C-alpha cells in the first residue's frame, strides 16, 4: 500500500514538523506530507467544533483519497457532553478530518492542583497578574505551556492517536506510559509523551502489524 499521512497546518505555532514526519515513518512505516493552509478550515460555534462545516471545507482542499488526514489548528475546540450538560475542551477530536488543537494541548488537560490553589490565592488579593509568571515557573516541569519546546514531542503522540483511530478505530490506551494514553492531567500527558515518550508492549506489536501491512 502507498498510504500517506497528510498534515494540514493552519496553526501559527512553529513546530518541528519534519521530526513528526520522521516519527511517523519510523513507527508506522507511513510517509507524511505537510500542507500549510492559507485559510483556516476548522470551524467552531463558539468553542464547540462544527464537524459538518469543517468537513465541507476540508473536502475542497483534500489532496488524496487514501490518506490519514489530520488538521493541526490553533483554535480551542470543545465537545458537548450529555452526561454533565457541559462543554469540554479537547486537545484532539478524531474524525474526518481529525483535528488536533495546539491550544487544546495547553488548556484541555488539567494543570496540577497546587497550580490552581496558587492561582485562587493570588486572585483573591488581585495579585495573579503579577504572580502568574512566578507560579508558572515553579510548576513548569509539571505542565505544558504555550511556545513550550516540548510541544513537538507531545504533538507526536496526538498524531499517533489520530493514525490509530484511522487504521484501527481505537486511538487510546489505558497504559499511562503509552503514547496513546488519553491524558486528562498535564502531568499524565508529560509522562506519556515526554517521559518516556514510548508505546506500550501491546501497541508496539500493533505497530509491527501496521508496518507489515503497509509494505505489501
């Protein structure tokens, strides 16, 4: 098979996309094409992702039929959950195309509880504006921030999840040390994607199967 991964970039954030392409080739055996969009195609209603209009616009710029299509956007995106009747920010929403939000990577998984306690304390005294930088510096090893040098590494994991969604229908893993772990906390995100930033034993075996199929 000659299937490709197509990354459609509407994000203004600078990432090492060539490193992501190398990661995809090494782990999935798939080549990656990087397309920088002149106009945004990810549409939202407020924060809520509008999948219908996003897909409609994507159809106009889609390059090839047999590809894993992933759009990388700056936009914050959310889904509505019937269980608690609330919007929930998402780092990624998998579908056609899959959408990865670089802002969502920063904002969707929760920061450490101590961070929120510090923010609450300083906000009470109207001092958060002056203390925010100091607090972020204190907890910098425990969460991802904007323009963070670790974002490219984290982005690799979300791209991997999107590829697994396309190829197997299941993008996630319950193992907290696997790149496919669906992290709801920033510390878990860093553990899965940066420390150690690997796939679990089961998904390593799945990757071998995928690479075997792609060589045929």
